[in-house]
């Protein structure tokens, strides 16, 4: 999808991405200057692909299969990139899971109680949570005859919300390390592909993506006139989320997002 080398390096299971060398760049203090928005950083890509065409679903493919394939791929790529800089995302260096504009992400437990955690803890929760979903046959069916659950799109939205938080943290707190390691082109390409796909299929809410809206505009000018979601979604379906799927016992766990700047706190839709 993005890059053959990168794809081949992705692992099916959750593992930390490892660089081929052990020479570590010096961790630098990241400020809010948003280096990732400055030229030539924002121009960096590993390929010049027309993602608007790439994300179009071929007429002969099933929509849920299309979603599932991308979810797994995006998960592997985000996991790989985060793994490459994970040694700099420490309890001491990243005591909060944050993103641009002082946005903080809070995890919450199965009972809906939110709690503050460090960035590495949050990312570990995210990756473990997504991996559990992906390996669940009743959610991501692999055997012939097994259907996707009616709540599949809602599950995809939740997964992509988590992945967006991780990407937002990487851009906000670890862009220097990403740049030093020469991975900024990969990060931009992955993020551009991820966001065009999300925009096309209406998988992320604006309240989530606002923190990186400037970067999104810089990386892609694609603005969907209307989404191409062939499913009739929606609140009704989401309201029934997980009710037919015992594997979603942990589905109530998830993030809360808030901004320490304006004290706004928005609870992400619970499932
Ligand atoms: Zn971090």
C-alpha cells in the first residue's frame, strides 16, 4: 500500500518496531513550533501517490473487507513507526498522553472511569486493545462463511480514533526523533493516506482531527463532497453496538480527549 519495504517490515502481531542500527539520536525537547508544518518537512513523502484514487473501493470488493484490510495495515504501520521512536516515549519524558495544542488523551476503564496515564502506557493500551479486536474472529472474520458484525464500522471508527491519537502524539512530541531517523517522509505519507481514507469513509469526527487540521490541509487538499459510505449508518446501529458480540466485553474501554488549554473536555462516544 504505502511502500513495499515498509509493508514487508510490518508484523502481524504487536511488536515494537526496531531500527536496524542502535545509534540513537539525541532526544530533543519538542515545543509547539510545529516543525512538521514547516518546509521542507511538510513536503516530505516517500511516494507521490494519488490517495484519492487509491482509497476508492474497487466495485468488486466488499466494503467491510476494504475497511478491514486498511485497518490492519494502518495499525501495523502506526505500530511500526511508534516502535521506532518508543525508546524516547518514556514515563519521564511523556508523563501525559498529549497532542498538539495541549490536548490530552485520557484512557478509561470498562466502567467508564477515566484516568490519566503516561503516553507509553496509553499507546500500550491502544495497541493491545486493537490487536485483540483484530485477532477476534467474530470482528475480523477470516474464515469463509463468517460475516462481519453489524457494528463493524463503529468498531473501525473506534480503532482509527485510537490510531489518530498515537499519530497526534508522535507529531507533537516526537517529530524531532522521527526527522533525525529519516522517517518523516514515511510518517507524512502514512498520515496522508490515513486521513484521506478517513475523510472518504467518514471514520473520524472533526473534534478529533482538529488538533492536526493544519497539517491535514497541508498534506491533502482532498475535501469530500459526500462520503462514500455504502453502509447506512448509524446512530441506530451504533446504539446496538456490541450487543451481539460477546467479544466486545472490553469495548467500553477507550479514550477521553480534553484540552488543558480551554478546559474543554469531550467524552468520546461510548459503545
Ligand atoms: Zn511520547
